[in-house]
C-alpha cells in the first residue's frame, strides 16, 4: 500500500504493484486454522510462491480470483528447491483502490 494520489493532490492510500508471481494453492490444514483463530485471524488461502525477501505481512495479495487479501504470515520452508515461501492470506473487509 502506498500513496497513489497525483502530485499536489490529497494523499490517497491504494495498492501499488510490487511483483507478479506464479503460485500454487496449498491445503489449509486444521493446525493452521486453529493457530490463526487463536490470534483472531481467519486463513482464506495458503499460497506457495517463489521466495522473495521483500514480501511481508504489510503487503496485500491479489490472486487470480481478483479479490484482495492481507498477508497474515510468511513462512520459508527449508525443504524446497528452488527456494519458496508460503503466504497465509486473510480476505480484506474493504478493498483498496487500484490505480
């Protein structure tokens, strides 16, 4: 998320494209669901994507369904080649503007 307003205009928070990644949907297991519920989150998706260190829980993901999801957790499994990461996603209640 970033300021997407034109220079000189009132700041407007919106999404700025960081990366376009291929992904594979993973199964949301019971353990993952229970851990998320303990923190008050609800896991909608788990996506496995190529490892990028600049992706964080402050980012928003937009998979092929076109909906916006908050990244709640980033995990780096050690047993993958090439290196990958798992993103836990929670559906946003209100979508951000997209320029």
